[in-house]
C-alpha cells in the first residue's frame, strides 16, 4: 500500500515551521497574531496521522496492492486560520496579505478516493478538520509541557 501524503495532522506533529496548520495552532494556543504572507489563495487538505496509518494497515491486510493520495476537507489558508481560532476558542487576530496573484497554490489531492477507501476499509468516516485541529493542539501542548 503506497500513499502520497499532502497534509498531516495529529498528536505527534512537532514542527510548527514551515507547516501552516501547526504554526496557526501554536499561535492560537498562545493568543498570538496569525499572519498569512501569501499574496495568492493557498488550498490544502489534511488527514490525521493515526487514521492514515489505520487505513493503510487495513488495506494491507486485504493482500491487494493499492496506491492512493491522502484526502481531507479542502480549505483555503485564510479560512483555515479562522477555523483554528474558532475551534481553539482563541483570541488571536488574523492578518493576511491582499490576494494579488491570481494563480492559486493548489498542492493537494484532487481525488476523493481517501474518504471512499476509509469508508470501505475502516467502516467509518475520517475525523473532521475541527477534530484534527483539536488533536494536533493537544499534542503541541503536551510537547510544550514536556510530556509525551
């Protein structure tokens, strides 16, 4: 089973740079401003690390070869920042460059295979983006406090 991973969330995400989601979460946890420097729209999708591993294991047990891209809810970076602040009940303010470049940054899977595969092999639905934000935040808080 081979997966092409685009965006990962989870309790064990430890680097806040250069990953927008983790950086946004860290800022929100500290009620610091979230700054978006891109002058173009930036679209991403995220999947939870444990869920992705669970899916890959379930697929490998079928004995069949498989190749798929990770999935998740499609979201633009500015909306992602809003979701992070809202989900974590943060007082962070969000500032953003004006969108002047019409060529969007679209580094994400264009396929919905992930969700279909998850439903088929795990018999469930993946975590929502809000749930992924919360789990990643919990992991970053544990990391900051020195717990594992």
